[in-house]
C-alpha cells in the first residue's frame, strides 16, 4: 500500500535528517507502521523558525515539494496564483501515483487538495480535520470551504474524515476521532494533591494571541489579590512572549508567574503530575490535547468552551469551562479551591475518562481505518 500524506505542515531538511513539528511526527510514525510506502506532499523550510521539531524516525519513500502561499488579502491571493497552479499540478500527479491519500486540514495546502481529490472519486482517502469542526464557529472562509467539500458526499467520495467531537449535520463521511499522547503502559498512580499550601497552575501551549496566555496571567494575578497562594508557570513560546514579560515586569508579578519556554514531552508530564490545574483560555482549538493530557495525570483542566472542549469536560464533570468574564472565572476557580471534595470528584472523573484515550487505542483505530 502506497500512502500519500498531503499537508501544510513543513519539513525541515538538516544534515542529520528530516525534521517536522514534534506532535505531528509522533502521529505520522503510527501511520507509517501500517503501510508499505509513505510519501509526502508538503512545503520545505530551511530552518525551524521557532517550531518545536523532532527528527523523523521512519523511512520516507518520496517527497513532493509544495510552495507556500497565503490568501489573507486580494493582493496576496493574486500574487499566489503561480504557486497555486504549480501546487495543483504537483498534487494531481502525486495523488495519481498513490494508492491511499491522507489529507491534513485545514490549511491552504489542504484547501487545494480538497479540490484536487474530487477528480479521484475511486481513490481510498482519509482526511484529518485538525481544526474546530463546529459549524457555528467563526472561521476563515477557506476553512469553511474545506469543511463543506469534505462533508459533501457528492463531491467527496470514498473518504473518512476524522473530526474532533460529534456535530449535527455531519454526513456519513465524518467520523468522530481523537488524539492521544500516552501509552497504556505509562499509566501509574498519581500523587494526591491537596488544596492546602501553594496552588500550582500551568499553561501549556504557544504564546500567541489565539491561545490567550495573557488571560491566564490576569486570572492568576486576581487570585493572588484574593490572598490565594497561587503560582502560574507558562510552558511554550511564541510571538507574545516579549509582551507577556513586559506585563509581568510592569505589574510586579515575577515572583509567582514564570515564562518557562518550550519543554519536551517527559518534562511536561512531570509538570502535570505536580500541578493542581491546567488553564487553557484558547479562542480556537481542534483537539485540545493538553486538556486530555492534564486529566491523565490528575491535573484539573480549566478551558474555554471551544471545539469539543465541553464534550471532553462533560458539562464540568471533569473540569471548569471558562466564561471569558474575568470576575466570574476567577470566582469560579476560587470557589473550587475552597471545595476540596468537588475538586477531588472532578479529578477522579477526569482520570477515568482520559486513561481510555491512549496511543494503543489510537494505533488500533488507524489500523482499522487503513483496512476499511
């Protein structure tokens, strides 16, 4: 079986091998185990540009280099026309030579691939829509087009579209799916955390406006003013780091709020084990991986009601849903800190659910997907 993966996610060529975004590599390794050959159609970067990357540990049987472009303005769209034409030609040729096609959406490359795959109705296809499938979400028109084409059973045939969560008006093309971080063999007892003494809160994710790390900082700042012994550690990097540090400096917050930068998987696992809460005030998510990860280690998630977060948290049985109101959200968290029984019940519910979402289960689902 020859699998072609089409994605906007870049590869970075180095002397020692090919690198890509670390969580993406972990997932691709699972796909590669279940096919005879794997090829990629994607852009190539000269360096990682602050992306957290890992060397690809499996053999790649071929590459189709795609050119990046953006459609954020009429001028950019016009300038992108030559690259769009080149990419469409490359995508057509690559799909024609492959047995099974796997699209990674949303993204500009994914948009083109959605159109080109229509010309191959008999090809076996799958698509992972890594963004928010919620039909009511406020998203760019290009994302809406991709969702419409993938969901349309006339235009898109012989495909299984992996989406996060269960949504009304989804066609038979769509399959609710998930992403996993840990193996079943990693499950171990957690160290009980009491709500006495210092309360450790963590933010794990890119420091970008979309993830709203500043909102997490303001909540913890307000909790501190309520005389709650709280500490916030932010793990990740991004364009907002300088502004966040300036806010910490200007408001004398450096004694209990810390920008820790990017850390690897095992380090973050230990962070979850020692923390009371994860906070994710994100404006947009696909699968909120850090929410499931934190639950796995007894760290209670506090997250915005985006994508399938409400489904994962299960109406606050397994966490707290942010209302995007600083006063209300701070008060909700403070109330829970003062209610250890409710906190413990949520932790137990989160552990029970999250520990069924393992890499072992993910691998089995991928195997079944490729067989069918």
